[in-house]
C-alpha cells in the first residue's frame, strides 16, 4: 500500500465509503443505476432499503420505501398496503416499473419487487 492509498483511505468520508459499497454491491446485476434512470421509461433498478414508512395517499394506506444504490435514491410507493413481507431496513431489493418525478424525487408506483439475498 502506497502513501497515496493511505491518504485516500484516511480522507474519504463515511458517506463516500457507503456509496462506493452500495455501487459495488449492485454492479453487474444488469440494473440501471439510479443516476442514469430516465423518467417515464420502464426501468429495472436495485438498491438497499434506506427508509420505510406508512403514509396515506388519497386516504388509502401506502408503504413508502426509499432505496439507494450509491449513485442516487428512489422512492417506491405500494398503495393499499400496510406492510410488505420480507422487506425491511438494509435489505437489498430489485424494483421494476415506470419511474416518474414527483416533487423532485424519482418515484415508482406499485413496482414489482424481488428481494436479493443478504
């Protein structure tokens, strides 16, 4: 290990290390990076669950899941649900659907999802 490598390791922030880890985890799975997603075109994206909450939409319960792949974040909204089996914090998931921009955030409404192994 050279002096440059040591300097880079010591000056890298935790966020940068986490983004790099996520990017490497989902690289090679034939997924579109979140930074490269074009709204209103079908996409297959993957990410790690960063946040989950139950939030009503138009008076109907909905599970709102935020995922990150190291290049960006996306929000998946599952309407009419109060929970999703197997989906939990830090779980890797692949989402398939048509993303759109809602309040400046990349959003997928009722996407198909596949849980990835730990």
